[in-house]
C-alpha cells in the first residue's frame, strides 16, 4: 500500500510517498530513501525489493512533483536537509533509517549534522563532495567545463561530457577542462538540441551540493551510525574517490556495494544496475547495526 502526501513549507510544497504502514509492521524505523536530483521514482525497483519495510521516498524541492515558490532554482544540501527534517517530523514515527545516494547522500550528511536525532543509521552512497578531493581544483574546473558544454550545445552534449568526467580513473587533471568535449554519439545519444537549459545536473543549479564540505565534528559526535558506500563498478572514478575522501575525514572505511552509481535502478532507468544484489547488500549493511 502506497500513500502520497503533500507537505506545505514556507517556500513550497513537498511531495512524498509512504510505501507500507505507519506505525511500521516490523517495529523498525521507516526507511527513508533520498536522492538528488533523482526523485522518488528512481527508487521504485529498490522499494519493490524490500516489501517488508515501510519505505518513504520524496521529490526534492522544485523537482518532480515538489513545487517551490521562493523564485530560486538553486539546490543546496542545507535546504534539502531542512526539507527532509520536515518530512520526518510529519511522519511522526520517530527517527528513521536513511539510504541516500548521490546528491541525496550529500544532503543526508547535512541532515545528520543538523538533526542527528532524526536518523538512527545513514547509508551514504557515493556522495559527490568534490571539495574534499586532493584534486578539487581540477574537479571543479571539469565541472565548469561540463556546464559550459551544456549551455552551448544542450543536454546530449552536456551529458556526454558529464559521463566522460565521472568515468575518469584516478585524479582529474587541468587538461580535462580544456580538452574537446566528447561526441554524444559515442554514448548513443541524439545530436538534437531541444533548447532547454534547466537540467539540475548539468546547468550548475546543484553546484552547492558538489561544493559541500561535511561538518566532520558534528557527524563524528552524532549518535547516528554513518556508513559510506560505493559501487564496485565505480572503483577509482570520481564518486568512488569522493566517498573514500569523506570516509577518511570521518575515520571510517567504505562499504562496497554491487554495480555502479545507480546500482539500485532497474531497467526503467536507461542504465540498469543490479537492484536485487544491491537490495540484499543494503539489508546486510542496515541489519549490521541491529
């Protein structure tokens, strides 16, 4: 049973879904799945694979079904963490367990730093915190180059450049930012430009997420069990390295998961992961603290 809810905030409306009963049938906290810029629908395969758990998903402010009225399109970890806190309060079910991926993992780290009482365990999957990398300057230059390609040539060209950036093994160099962008046809993408420039991943509206520096002191003092996780197919690429860097700051290791950055996504996502194996590994990691 899935119910959909709308939560009014001072600057918009958040749409969230509750998959299963509240109070939970198994007595465990609800499992809150958080992504960014990916919304609730990106977790559909994973939700189906944990039918015994009550799962909460939501769309980030201004994306999907969630509407913002503050006149901004900027995405920040602090804003998204505040929205997640509001949803957890609205659930009135006590603290939650959190599985968060990509930009969602960044905002979930901000959530735990600000409201550690909200979260019993956080599994932060491949948070793209570029600022903590030893090659941060080159990484930000590469990110700006991707934004420039998108602004000039549109979604397919921008996404091809993004894929190239996130596929680099090892540290990025200054040369990446000045090298020609790859041909979208190399990735099977259409050459047409639809004229839109509002993609949250490619436009720069999420720059505050990749620039985020976790509050190490707050996270280390939190009662929350924090697990940094990365997919084995991401090994040595950008988000594997950011995950390792965040884990090193917190004095922990990295739990290895199956597949890639979107390893929990089914075939509907266009770049299918291994959702069954991913769900089994997530259960194992979550249960380790029980």
